[in-house]
């Protein structure tokens, strides 16, 4: 297979499904986003024309799309990694299809086609939190933070109640709908706990948002996701780049939120952020309920 794939001459239009392409019972309208392992499209259900979002498994390091939309590994060497990732993507879809909550992305269908896997989700209108943070015209105040994160935590609690961890909570994965109504996206790193340490799944790490224990995949639990929630809240406070957790573990030079933002936000909110971002797992809130209580004045 390797001899047929030349990145230099590879047609750019094959990187994504073209508008008008029909897969299963859906017609592709346009690409919404893409990353290293997947693409997300806006599509319509053929039966009733309802818009949906479709996520396609396409790990560009391991595989590519052919002229007839079949996804194949680059080589025999990458085939093993491609197949492992495809199985994990399918498992992610099955898990999400069971997690029903207003603040969790709703997976309505998943299927295999073109030698890959597709996940169908409801299409929601909104703006991701990372874009809100960088928008100078949107006021980042107590109301915005508490409205978004109190609701978000109710969805995270459902994930934890199902003995799962999200492990990739960050502003880019939080869609904010009208009325500061958050929706948690991208469950590609989801893992079971307390057996998450035994998983063969590769680690997903985001600098500044992943706590120290996530780097070694040890002692993972609800407190791991809560660190990421705290880091996401901290970003809303000042929009500054966060220090990597391993660096903080060696020498913590991060000024506590209660000092850095004491004149801009109420103390209870800043204390909650600092608590969630404690370096040691045992020093953080151990459950969503504990952090929710801390976010109540």
C-alpha cells in the first residue's frame, strides 16, 4: 500500500469528504473541523433533512483516503495502529451513545463504511470557549464562569457515575450555546476507571490542562478531570497560557488565583479554581459534588 501514497502529490480534495457525498443515510454538506485523527462534517439526514454533525475516523499519520473515499493505511506498518485506533473510536461511539445528558454531546448513531467508522451527533449552534476567552468584546465575569461551569459539571458527573473519565477537558472542547449553556465535546480520550491504568489506549495530553498524574497514567480518577476544569476556569480569568503540570510539580511558580485576580473576581470562585488546580491529586476535590459546592457562594 505504501507505494500508492505520496504526500507530495496527494490530491488535497481527498483529505476530506466532498460536499454532496452520501454515506449511509446522510449527505455531507461541508467540513466543520479536522484534527490529527478525525474530521467533523456538517451533514443532513436524507429522510427528513435534519442537520447533524458526523465525525469520521481518519488518522492522517497512519492512513489516507482514496479517490472513492475508502480509508486505507499508508503501509503494513501503520495498519496495526490504524486498526487499533479504529476499534477505540468505535468504542468511544458506543460509550457516548449511552451517555445521555443535556451538557454532553449527543451521539445518535454510529456505523462502519469506507473501511472506517463514523459517529453521528446532534448539531448544536454555539462558540467554543477558547474563542470566547480571546474575544475582547465578551465580558469574562463571575456570571459567565459560574453559569458555564456549574452546568458543565453536571454533565461531567454523569460521566463519572458511569465509571468513565473524559481526560481532555479544555476550552476548545467546550461549546457554549446561547445563554452560557455548555456542551462537552470530543470524547476521544475517554477511559474507564478505576481500571484506566491498565488500558492500552495511548495518552492524550494537553499542556496546561492535563494534571501531573495523567502523564504517567497513574492514580487517575474524577480529580483528574477536575484539574482540567480548574485549568479551564483559570483560562477564563485572565486568558494567560498555563504552566505544564510536570513543571509545576518540580517548582510551582504559578501565582494562586486568589492573589492574581483578587480585585476582579470573588474570593469563593478563586479559591475553587486554586483547589481544583492543586498539584497533588489528593489535595484536589475528589468529586464533582465537592467542586460544585465550592462554586456556590
